[in-house]
């Protein structure tokens, strides 16, 4: 595909849908895999695909503030899932097209174009709720279970087409046509049933989470109108999520039966949208856009507009103008971790590393769960040659965020700055292991064993961890058929 590389997805989908296919680290579930996609296998497929996206997808947006915001909204929704057997991770792709998608294993991707097109936070939450429902209802697994052996090849073509449609719907349609026409048509009809089910379940999640359910109806109605106006260039979301008049009417009827509830947008919703907008196009165009909005008073949020303008000024290296916008944000008493990280970045660019550290230390107390603040503080400490303080902060942080591979990578940098080779390789090994790269993790522990430093206690722990990872790797190899 033009942007989203198809080969990794093709490999994992072949594993799920075609019995003869194999991939490293994914278990063989015997004959049952031919007619069912177990939760364990779904998780393995999702993890493998997500690793490929992080490593190779050029549009993957590795921004802890944007992804952190999506996960906060997502957690607010998934907290109301009745059977909490599924973990979720939400992530953004830098793509102006209007799209979102759910992958096996609870991974949900959102295009920045969709975030920008949502006029309210409840509209954005409605799409996330819809995608969460695709996962909780196990639509991919049900799609596989419904198929006969003769249909599996067609279903593979359909699954590949659905995934490919995120970035190039026309190519995806071509892939679908390549399969058996009758079987594919049956699955398309079934997917419309899935869409109706996801609508109903998503609406319930949206209401339980405290969002305005009317925004779900208004957003999908707007999508439908847009699709009619631009039939040959409709949003990708309409191509992968068939939107019918029946679905719109069904949503409308359900919404009318519920009491009215107006829900204000959070400041972070407007700040995230402003950050995305400030990063689009050239820096000069972004400055002109935000300056015009401020001058004409055409904005939904003044703090977000000034934040976006400050970000745009930073792109054009206008430090003084960005500082002036930060001062206005302070005057408006706008409170968000995103504003604190902006303030720290301005101090760093001004050569005031101590000032940046003070801002981020205070922010880490006020926003202890914010990952962007935590990463920013560690980066600032390392830039200020304060590795001992960084190591101390990270040691406490990883206790509460045991799966954070980024913090483990920063820990390795901090140990390297201290000259502690064994602990550097050990921390890097944990970062690799958390990303599912067991061979790289094992290699780092072997380097740790050869390091000239480290006491008896550290070396014993490294040896024990190496045995554990080797056993885990061998178990994964055994799960594959010869």
C-alpha cells in the first residue's frame, strides 16, 4: 500500500485465517484455529501488527501527548465495558484523511484528520466507542468462525482489503474483488450487521461514560452528507464502515428515547486539535492561520488558539512571540500538562535548562500520570547532566508503569551517562522485551554479563532474567509446528 505496508499485516492475517501459515512467536492452536480465532491468538496478532506499525509505519505519530489524550478518552469508555477481559491501546496516525480502525488485540488507530473533523469531544468519543465495540464483540473472530474452509481465502482477501482501506480505499476494493465474489458479498452483508451492533453497543458506552450521545448521531449524519456530496472521494471511514440510512435512523430512534445532556469539551481536546493543526503545512501558514483566528475572534477556545499559535511560532523559531503567547495562557489561567511541557520547551530553547527542570518537576507532582511530563523531565535532567536525579526519578516511575518501554530506554541512557554498563544493557533488554523483541532482549543481557561492572546482586538478577527470557523464547518456538 502507498503508506501502510501490507506485508506484516498479510503475514499475521495469513496466520489467523490460513492454517498452513506460521509466524514467529504466534502459537499453533491446532484444528480449532481453522474455525475460530481465540482471544489469545487475536492478542498475538495485534501485538505483532502493532510492533510493525511502531517500527515501520511512517505515519505513526509517536507523540505521548496526543496518544496519551486518546488513551484517556478510551479508558473513560472502556471502564464501562461489562466484561473487562480485554486491554486497549489507542494511537494516532498522522494522516489528514477521516478514518479510524480497530485491530485484533484491542489496538485502535485514529487518523489525525478524524480528530480534526470532530467538532466536539463527544463526537470523537463516539467513534472510539464504536471501534471499542468492534473489539469487545469480537467481530473479526466471529467473521472467521462463520466461514467454511472454502471461504478462508476469500476472507483473507476481505481482511486485507479492510486493513488496506485505511489509507487507500480504491486499492482495498481491488483486493476485495480479487477474492471469491459470492463469499465476499456475504461477508460485506455480515459486516453491516457488525456495524449496527457496534452502533448499539457504542451508544451505551458513550452514555455510561458521560458523553453527549446526540453527538454520535450528528457526527454520523454529517459523514453521510459528506459522502453523498463527494461520492467518488468519500472519507475512508465510510468505505470501511458502511453507513446506511437504516443505521442513521436506528441511531436517531435510540437517541430520542434518552434524556438530553450537554457535555462541555475538555481543554485537552481543544489543545490536541490545536497541536495537530499547528504541525500541518508550513510553519508560516500555521502562524497566519492562528493569527487570523485570534484577530477575528473565530475560535471555540482562546487558550487552545493561543497554544496553537505558540506551537506555530516555535516552528518558525520566533521564541519571543511564543513566550508572549505562553504569558497569555498564564493570564487566562489555562491548566493542562500540555501547557507545562510547552513552557519547559521554551525554557530549554532559551538555554535555561534549570528552569525547564523546575517547571517539569512541579508538573510531575500536579500531573503524576502524564507520560509526556515524565519523559520531558527525564530528558531535561539528562540534558542538564543530572543523571543521578534521572535514575532516581525513573526507579520510582517504572514501579507504577511496568510496561512503559520508552521509560526503560531512557533508563538505559541514564545508566550510560553514569558509566554503569551492566545496568545500561539490562534496562535496554527490558525495553526490548516489553516490545516483544526477545532475541534483542537476550542479546542485551548477554552483553550485561560481559560488562566489567556490577555487583554480585546485579549479576545474579541478570543471570536469572536471561534464563527466564531464553525459556520464554524456547516456549514460543515450541508452539510453532515444524
